[in-house]
C-alpha cells in the first residue's frame, strides 16, 4: 500500500522538472491533449509529449536523424509509437537518460520544431513580450523632463 502513495509523488516530481525545462524555452506552451497526455508546443507544433497516467513510454520527443539512430540503440529508448517516421524517440523508463543530456535533447527538439515553423510564426515567437513576472524584475525607465516655458 505504501508504494501506491510513493509512485505518484515521483511522477509529479518528474513532471515538474519536465515542465520547468520545456517551458523555459521561448514561446513554449503546454496543453493536455488526447485525454491525459501533456504536450509541449512552440508555435502550435509539438516538440515533446508525456503521459500523465502510467503508460508504456514516459516521454517522447523529436530527434535529428543521427541522434535518432544513436539513441534507439540504447536500452530503454525506442522509436516513438506513431511518430517514429518523423524521427521521434520514446523513453521507456525515467532513468533512460541523465537529466543534463535529456535537457539538451529537449532543447534540440524545440529548436528543430521552431526552425520548421513559418517565418511569420517564428518572428511572432521571437518578438513576444516577456511575461509580467519577468517584466516586474526590470528597472523602470526614467523619462526625461521637458523644459518648462
């Protein structure tokens, strides 16, 4: 019975780390889709997906053709179901990759998806204003006084 309470805590901790990493990329958004899958997108296009309920894979993301070939030779990493033809990989276990390597691969996935967006969408993402939280940390700009007549 103790394991039933322990498993969701680990699941949430990993989801929180994944959200922190993916949402740190410019213009990245999250969306729950297909019932219980958490998707990370840029410009409306998916760059990573993770199930919120137990599933055969715990994370899927896009990879370059070279990285796809290299990673799928490792244990607990497989071509992603339904997305392998688009060079997506899937992790079967949460410890299939080190955190630093996974963060780098997620950034590469984001960059590949971002690069394929229409120019207008890329420009909109690049020129988006920072969130209110970030804007508050900036010093206010002092306005010059106009001379009185």
